[in-house]
C-alpha cells in the first residue's frame, strides 16, 4: 500500500471514523469463552483467536460499531430469544468493562457524543427475525434493551419472511412480515435487509416508512451470490434514503471463492462442526482443508471493486461498511482484522475517491440513516399505537 495514501487515509479517519455495520465478536466470545471477559482480555492483542480487540479497533480508526447480537438460525422459539438476550447482556458487560474505550449508543446524537469524547460508540443489531419468535412485544423489548437494527432473516426463512439462502415460502414478506417492518419503523429500529431474499428486499423497501440498511452485503453484479444486493434493489436506495454497507466476507465478494466456501463448510460439517464455525479448533480443520485445496484470496481491491460499482448504481450517499469481522473464517488480504480499514480507504483514495466521499462512506451516511429512522419514529408514534397483531391473526 502506498505510504502516502495510507497516511491520508489515517488522517481522514480522525475526523470521520468508521461506523462498521456488523461485527460478530459477541458470538465469538460465546463460542470461545462463554462470554468470560477475564478469560479473554480484549484490552490486549487477541489476534491469535479473534479479529477484534480494543487496540486494533483504535488502530483501524473505528468510531462506532454495531455489535451483532446474533444467534444461529437453528435456534428456535424461546431458545432464540434467550440466546439473543445473553448476547445483549454481553455487549453491555463489554461496554461496562471498558468505559474509557467504549460507550453505549442508542441514538445518532449518542454516536456523535461518543466520538467527541474519544470513545467507540457501541450499538447493537439483532441478526435474524427468529430472535423475536414472531412476537411484536419481544421486538419492542429488544428495542428497549438497546437493539437498533434487526436483520429480518438469517440463513433460514422465518415464518413471515424469506431468506436469500433458503427455499422461498412466503414470496417475500407475509402480512405479518409487513407488520414487523411497520412496527420497526414506529420504534425507530432500522430494518436490515442483509441475508434476505430479493423479494423480501423489494417488499420491505415498498412498505418501509423509514430508511433501511444492508448491514453487511455487497454487489450481486460484481459477485453473483444470493447474499448480495441486485442492482435493481440498489437503485431503490436513493428514494428510500437507506445505506448499503459493503462486507468483506471472501465468498460474498470474490466469485472464485463461492464454490470453495461451500466445500469448506461441508468439510467442517463432515468433521462435526457447524458449517459456519470458526473457533480455534474449527480453524485447524479449515487450514488443513486449505492446504490440500488452495483458497482463492480476496484483497482490499476486491472490496473496492464492489464499492465502485455500488457508488455508480446507488450513489455515494447510500454506502457504508460492514466488515463481518469475527463472523467469518477468512477475510481479504489487507483487511485481516479490524485494524485494516485504513487499507481499504487508501485503495479508494488511489481510485480518486474524494475525502468528502470517503467521510460519507465511513461516518456520515450511517449517522444520517439512524437519525432519519429516529425522526420517522417520532412522527409515527404520534399517530400509531404499538401493534398487538399476531402471526396467527395476519397470516392464518
């Protein structure tokens, strides 16, 4: 990386730090340490087991992080709700443990105040509608606990919305799914369309009364994976006001990595691990597989290719970054952990992105979209009561 471009990138991040839309550290801490912050001290280097620790967040110029309070989509019913609550509890414990580094953020103003105080604004996003067990009261409870976005599905359908990686059953959103979006709008919780089918994307954009986000998705035109965003959907973002946050996951950004990732997941399952596992023991199995089957390697330039295309289709006001660190076994070269964001910005500077455009990408777009959701919620709460509709009532 050109040292001058890298220096310019780091200087830019002082004024416009990264808002990252998706980091799976809470699940990694659940899997690896049972949430024990004494066993894994995140104040010191944890690069032997995690993509994330506090020093590397600082080095990467991160000013705000949406911590994913994800639970696997094979968790169902009350089990999914309880596990989500445990994830939320961990994020709050993490913030309490490091008050000199982190600050809980519930609003756009909180994000700005944390930045002004030199803290990393810590927000939460629930990854998958299974976390609410088809209950709007549970949705409201998650919001009261601080969750500021919910991804409508994860890898499997929920009863009211189709996932990108499951066989369609709803054809997008059901009537109850529409009600979930409406209630999220009323609360000021961002509707996250990563992981959902293209039909679900279109339905949500049609009914949402507030900007949506894609917390960690890239361009389907650049890499034809169902987890990515079709151009026709990206083109709808300006009218909605939403933001698409490009992800770093190799098999979502590099066409040659798609088939390798599928075989690697099958290999993990054959050895008794979940296909998405990336604990130290699972990584040993993956590295052995990689030795016999060389892995196609993405780079910062690969991600920049997506951002270039997404800017052409949606415009600079509708882009962000959602790395998915600690939610993937492998990452692109140059984006090896949360300290790598300056490398991506340097790559974009080398492609003649302006500093003003980069500041929108890193900070301003994400703050704007949360503030817009808050504004919409104030208007909706003045005219709409909390919904008590049920799945059975609306979908039969």
